[in-house]
């Protein structure tokens, strides 16, 4: 029996009955250039856990303005915060990928203990060693011993898998451009409170760095799961975001994510 399909919010096409469509606000390709096929990108964010009663990763993903990407990318946002549970990740991702098998890129987001304005792109993920309990009180390493959870599929995988995306180049490009992007967003939003504009532009550092340690918790678990699924074509990213929940913090995270997407589009068509 085929896995059941998982509804996704797909904002740039009316080809599926559950979609919501926004009008295009930009040309599909620059004048005088050959149109490019839009790339397909999946975005996910996590739900509450421990002291994080609201998870900024889902706030960033769910409120991202996708209209500027019309014609350049079809962006699918999983419409709910992913439950911070190993069993959820183990069952959810195969169903998503079975119902929507043609993603070019996957970007997962999660929260970490980072200073305001600092973001981390993870370089890879491990198969083993998930000792921390999830919101159900279960350790990932306990599922590794459970045949019914599909561990027989994982035990043949590499113990560490790296993304095939050059995250160091990506981090450099995004760091250079995102401060300018934030400035443009807030200078053109006439309804934005003046104090909020000052606060967001006053952040002295917007820095996207790379990391070799994704934390051996659900963030690394979902990252490894997607990397293992795509095997040779590992166009999967994991972005760790700061824990701040103020409006300017979420807006800054959306600006970083937007620039990551734009950079991926440029590199994909280069």
C-alpha cells in the first residue's frame, strides 16, 4: 500500500486542489533572457518544546512572503509546525516525499541558542547518538533498535552525511546581502511603525555562519532523514535561527531565509 499523501501549502500553482494562489508581482524572468523552469523548494519549521512555547522557526517559515519568488521558485510550506518528536519525523518525511517527489531543494529550520542576528547553516548530520528525549519522552537511539520504526532502512546508511550544497559559499553570500535586504524591506513598508524600523536596522550584525554540530536532537534528526532520503542528490539545508520572538527578530529571520532562497536560485541556474 502506498503511503498516504500529506497536504502541503503550495502558493505558486493552481495545479492542486488544496493550493492557495497569490498573484505574481515580478516578471517570471528578466527581459531578454531565456525563461528558466522554477525550482521546487520545501520549507519546514518546528513546533514547541522545552522552554520554547512558541518556536521561531515555524513563525519565520509560515509568514515568509513568497510572492517575490513567483516564476523563479515553487515554494511549498508544510502548513503545521513539525512536532518535536522522533516518531513524527520518522513517519512524516517519507509521506511528504511520496506525495511530492520532485523537490529540488529542502530547507528545514529549527531554533538554537544563538545571539540575536546570528544564524547557522549546518554542514551535515549523523545517523546515531540521539540520546536526548523528545516531547514524548522518547530517545532517538531507542527507535534505532526498533524494526517497526524502519531502522532496517537506516542501518545501511552512512553514519554521517554532508549536504551537497556549498554552505560556506552560501553563508558568505547571504551575510553580504541580507543587511541590505532588511533595509529595503523596512524602508518600503509605509505601515511599519517607525520605532520598529529603527530597532531592526539597529542590529549591528546579521551573520550567517556554518556549523559542524547540529546538536544530535530533532534538528539534526530531520536533517539526516532528508539527506538520507535524497542520497546522491543531497540538496538539503538546515538553518538554525535565534530564539528571539520579537517582531523584529522574526522579520530578520525571514529576511535571512529569503536571501538563502534567492542565492540558491542564482546558484542553481549559474
